[in-house]
């Protein structure tokens, strides 16, 4: 989990993913849940990298088309 107070710093960082990955952990992974925008952005970046699609195109293709 990240010791998160980083939103203002993250949005002014030239590379959000690097900023997130460079944040120190304050507990061992799996010990505690701590929602923060950095983790959400990191997951979105992984989705885009693996799928080769923008988040918008992925959502239209796999989420909204089923609705």
C-alpha cells in the first residue's frame, strides 16, 4: 500500500506511472487496503498496455457494448 498524500504531486509529475511506482509502501502487500487514485491510474495503465487499446476503446468494446 502506498503512503498516499500524492494526488497534487502526481498530477504535476511528468510521468504519473513512475511517480506512483516510486512511492514507498507503508505496509506489506496484502496486509491492508488503501484506496487511492494512484493505484487506480496504475491499473488503468496496465490495462492499456496489455490490451493495446485506450481505456475509452476498451470500455466501448468490452463493457458498454454489452449494455
